[in-house]
C-alpha cells in the first residue's frame, strides 16, 4: 500500500484546531463526571443509573472512534473532523438544556460521538504533522485534554448554573468548526493497492498477535482510568463526606496530575523503549491505587489518587503512538480499534462499579481498578517480547 501523507497544509492552524478540539471534548466528558452527585440528587438516581450516563458517552465514543478510524483510511479526515465539531455542539445543548434523564443520555452520547471523531482523527493529524516525534506529538495533544479535564470540574461549578458551561462548549465548538472549513488536513492516500490486496492486508492486521495484545492492554488501561474518573468525586462526597470543594478538587487533581505527567514525562517518551516504559507505568499506578484505597483516610486517598494520575498520564498516548509506528498500512483502522477497546471498557466499568457500590461501598467497588492496572502491566511485559512481524508487519 502506498501510504503517502500529503504535506500541503498549515501546521499551525491544524495544531490549533487539534488542541482546541481535544480541550473542548475533555470539558464535555469530565464536566458530566463531576456532575454525577448533582444529577443523582436532581433526578433521584441510583448509582448504576448515574453510571449509565457516563457509559452513554463511551458508547458514542466507541462507535465514532471505530468507524471514524476505519473511514479515515478511505475518505478525507476533514469531513469526519467537521462532523465531530457539529456533534459536540449538538450534544452540549441537549445535555445542558433538555431537563430529562433521557436527554442526559442522548446529549452525553452525542458528546461521546464527537469525541470519537475529534480525538481519534485529530490525534492522527497531529502525529502526521510531527511524523518524526509521534509519541511527543500525541502526548502534547493530550496535555490539552489534561487542561480541559483538570479545569472542567471547577468550570462546570463556577457559573450560577452548570448549563451555562455547556452553552460555552456549544458556541466554542461551532466557531472551531468554521475555522476548520477552509483548512487542508493531512490525508493518507492509497493509489496502488488493489481491493483484494487491501482485504488481505486488513485481515493480517486483525490476526496480528501484537495488535490483539495491544487491544487488550488498552482495555485494561481504560478500566482503570474510567473507574477513577467516573467515581472519585462520588467517593469523596459520599464515602468520606467531604465538602463540595474537596469532591471537585479530587477529580480536578487527578486530571491535573495527568496534565503534568503528559507535559513532562510524556514529551520525552520517544527516548525510551515504549513497551517497557508502558509496563513500568502500569505497575507504578497499581501501587499508588493500592495505597489510595487501602487506607481509610481522605487525605491519603487524595494524595495517592493524584500520584496515580501522574504515573498513568503517558500510557494512553504512548500505546497509540507505538501502534501508529507499527501498524502503518491502515493507521486509522488500527488507531480506531485500539482506542475503541478503551471505550468498551468505559461502557462497562462505570455501571459495574456503581452496581458494586450499591451492594457494598464505593471504596470497596473501586478496588477493581488495582487489578486492571496490574493486568495492563503484565500484558505489556508480553508485548515487549512480541515482534510486530508476528502475523505480518504492516509497514
């Protein structure tokens, strides 16, 4: 396959669009995570029903990042990115202003759809702009996710009503859509391969041992991340009976620590052996999470959850940049499938932890994230020993 990336684009505008798009999506998804205790009270929801609101976002994300990734190997990325901004505007309006439980589900589903197109396609764009430092580029883009995620818990509570927060997201998304319209985006052209050859190479991707292990590792990573992000505010508000400020700060500090990790360690990932680096970070994270949950003290929990965010920060972008380097014939498909496995974890984990919390306590329910982090580290020890040529190297 002739995988030539066109270079006729303005990298400064595209970097701006990438960073703003990922920032706005982070505001949308993390804003809803912070609102879980408020939505539970307002709509008289049980834990598991509140968890479904988060799952709705991840269902949309899974659909869009999977289909968007595959489609981007065959049609212009620009169309999908513009669709993402339009969906983000629509989802924010519905979530913020239609006051029913069903509207919360639909709105967060559309925000998730937008995120699948924006984060998935814009991540590919930024890696193609900085093709020689893909790990650095993807971690840099995720710094802006960290900025959005770290500020969202405060911004969503900063106005007289949290609905204003979603109005701002709507307007900002639409403006960025307009900026995107005249831009040219890096596209991957396939001018040589015949249809039968494409099908054979695509099949080889899906039977590649390393690819399958990477999918599973991303699943375990997202189990850990979404378990923390979905329920940490609820843990502090209800189990520790903290103030509203402390409940907000717990989530913000976790994402803020991820921001620090991606803007420091994450920008140096191209200097390390990616597989070993990821495995070590998984094990360090499980260590911090163990101490965050084993000691029944709020301040200890707060410190170690923040440290877990710092250590987990480079894992997601480094997994995907490593995959982009190894599975080069169908970059959108590989990226989309691996990221979609993470979204699948996000669909399952929030209501599952919520159900366990209904039976036991939220603190006991969250202990599952220690196991998923350990499993991720073990998997990457195996991946480190598996050559991309096992199956067929797609490059």
